[in-house]
């Protein structure tokens, strides 16, 4: 099989979209998975843990 530029462009155009959709779905599932709620809530509150003020 001869792999040239046009073959790679055709492959990227046809399968690249499906690859990106699958990656986005994976990230969405990871972010909304119920067992990750504690981790994300802790990260959300962690910026307020220290009393950091400008100019100190």
C-alpha cells in the first residue's frame, strides 16, 4: 500500500472527527462520573483554603 499525502489527508478527514468525538465523550464521562465528585469539589474549594491577600 502506497501511503502518500493524499491518503493521509483522507484518513485524517474521515477518522479524525470520530477520534475527537470519542475523546470529548471520554472527558465528559470522566468529569461527570459520580465517584469523581469529591475530587472536583475538593479542587473547587482548595483555592479558598489559604488566606492569600494581594500585597502580602
